[in-house]
C-alpha cells in the first residue's frame, strides 16, 4: 500500500494530539498545523494525499481554506466539526469538502472515513466505462445496470441518480448537491423529489430497503453511497 501523507489543520491541541497518535499507530505519515495561513503554506510544500480540516481556526474559517484548495486540487478533504452543527457541515460540503467527522469521534470511525476517502480514485477525471460496486454493475456506454447478475429496470431519473452516486461513492453528498447534479439548477430545494427517488431506488438495489447497505442517510445533511470493493 502506498504511504499516504495526511495534513491535519486543527488548533485544538487535544484533538490534534489524538489525531497524531492515531496516525502514528496506524502508520500514516502526517504533518500538522494550527492556522489557516500556515495550512496553505504547508499544503503547497508537502502536497498531502488527504486533508483533515477543523472549521473554526484562530485566523479564519476552515471553509475559506477549503474553497482555496478546491481551486487547485481535488484531494479528499475531511472536515472536523462539532456534533449537531448540520448547517456548518452542509456549508463545508458545499464548499468542496468530501466528508465530515463530528467531535468527539472514535478512532475506528476516523480511520474508516479516512480509508474510504483515500480509496476513492480522484486521479481519474474521465468517466469510466464500467462501474462495479458490490453486486451492482453499471455499463455507462450502454446504460445497462445489473444487480446480482440480473438486469435492473430503472427510470431515467433513477438511472441518473444511481450514476451520480456510483461516480461519487463513499462521499457525503448534500441534498442540494444531488438535486443540482441530477435534476439541474433550480431544483436545489426540491427535497421531496430526492426522498421519493431514493426510496424507489432503494427498493430496487437494497436487500432490505429500511436498513440500506448502499444508500446511507446522513441525517439532516444528505446521502452517502457506500462501496467497499
Ligand atoms: Ca478550532
């Protein structure tokens, strides 16, 4: 496995220490800093594989840093936020973060999120011909979708929704992001459309649609399409 470098941007010394100890133990390389200003300098000089960003930094808002990074890089960005601060989390995801962890977090949760985000192939900007995720297989060119070897019949919107999910696996997507990408600009607030289509899609691809394995609900924020191949 590649030796990944993680950059931590966190001014709370106890959280920073916990992250550093965890990364040391699980053999991730890391660098850390405590302010927005030093974060950009460190990013440019170290070229990390993943960023962990606290939103409340002493010299500014972590979201501003995320926006600046998104202009120059597609690397995975995981945000650290206070629990139940859904507005902040949504704003950070809309600014370009891929995922979030709420404080206090467990080490297992942290590592799972980091691994899932490193697994996403961000280097490939081209849309692949085929996407395979667990028992789902999508052929982009022919628009055929198979679930457990059987061809699935999807409506055009269900297809576009599933395609967007499959191109953004293991990533927290806000309701607004999904509505904008699948339905188009102007539909960002049509939450009921999204809920309806997620429900019908779940009935087609989930073993048990009330306990989904693929389309996970991120309460108050959006959805995450889980894929662990
Ligand atoms: Ca802070």
